[in-house]
C-alpha cells in the first residue's frame, strides 16, 4: 500500500526509500514508562525520508513528544509560535512538545531528513534549558557522519524488536545522538575557537586566565557587554553567576594539583592567584564541602 501512495497522508509521508519505525504505544506504556532506566528520555519513533516530495504536516496541538529534524539535503520550512523558518542542508531544529506547528518540504528541491520523536519525564526540564531553546530555531550542524551512524544504530536495534536489551541500547544511543546536535561544537573542538557565543568565549577566557584573579568587569568587558547584561546571559546559560563559575574552575584546578602533585596548599593557592592561603581554603571548602588538607588525605590511594 505504501508503494501506491504519494506525499503525506494523516501526517505520515509515503514515498520511495522511506524508513520509519514507531514504537507501539502499548510497548511504551508497559516497557518504557514504568522502567526507571528508560523513562527519563526515550524514542517514540524515528525515520529517514529521502527526497520527501509532498511531505507536509500540520498539528494544531503539537505532539506529546519533542521532534528533532536533521536535513541532510534539499530544502523545506516549518512554522512555530507564529514564525516561519526556512531549512536547508546540514541544518536541524527541534519542535518542543505540545506546541502547534507545521512543516513541509520544498516543491522544487524537497528535503531529505532524519527525524526522531523523543519523550520522557525529563522533557519539560530539557525544554527549559537555554541551550535547547536556542535550537527551536534552525541551526547549522557540523557533522563527520557520526550523527547518521548513531541514528542507524538506533534504527537497526529497534528493527530487531522491542526486547529490553534493544530498547536500552537504542535509548542510550539517543542521549549521544541529541548531544551531537545540541552540543555540536563540543564534538568538534576546532570550531570552538571560532564560536560567536559570548558565554562560551568567556569560559574559554576564564580557562586561559585561570591563574589570574579576574574581576567581573574584566570578563564582561572581554565579552563586549555591560556587567549586568553579561551576568544575566551567563547565568541564563550556565545556571551560575560568572564569578562563582570562575571560582569553581579554580577549585577544580586546585583539586587536580592536590591529587597529582606534592605542592603545598600555599603553593597551590599562589599558582591560582590567591595571595591569602586562608581565603583559598575557605573558598575551597565552600565548593567541595571540605578544606584542601582533608581533600588531599581522603583522596590518597
């Protein structure tokens, strides 16, 4: 029947070369929702539509799950929250759960897309993350083929049925798959240096000046923002005030020196820009829950 249908019918595309797996709702209800190893974030369905001519969907109430689209060829568009976006090769976007949306492939050069519906009890928290909200708009992705490789692993596992092992394997791969998109630059370190994100650049700046006692004004000036604007942007993305984050980076470095060197606490404090070892010990305890001398003793082999 699929062979004689063309285009989209009831929000499902029919065309040559399509791949699609939808986990039956009874399987999700019985084997996923009640399993603490699976219910945090799980695959509901996934597929690949090559040159998806006539692909069109409109959902007034959205889906119960999130929807990630990865366009590898051709063009299309989608609408969400009253905004329409064009999508092209090597771009992706995420549609959040329960939000009205529509999407379609272009008529002149229809897209080829990989897509995954994913749900889970952590989805509301995931969708509240600043870094996820950024991807409700289309973003370019740098990919060396890893995303498609992981997709194929999920697909082939689910083709073999819905045993617990297959579900666990596919859904553990899902977290990696999502990270390849949401945290794309982390998977391609060479691109980090050229990122325009002010918060990421500020963190790199902190790392490069870990031995200095930077001020909030130093860091915000480097990022070309006012102190208040930069502080708001930084906390929105990381969940921490900039100086608290910088202090955590210093204490992390201190922990490494306590673990792997014989330097005295005073020496470590000085190398990290602390003139007063007592102040260093106080801040160390605030971050780790114990003073540096105790940290070193409990972490000895």
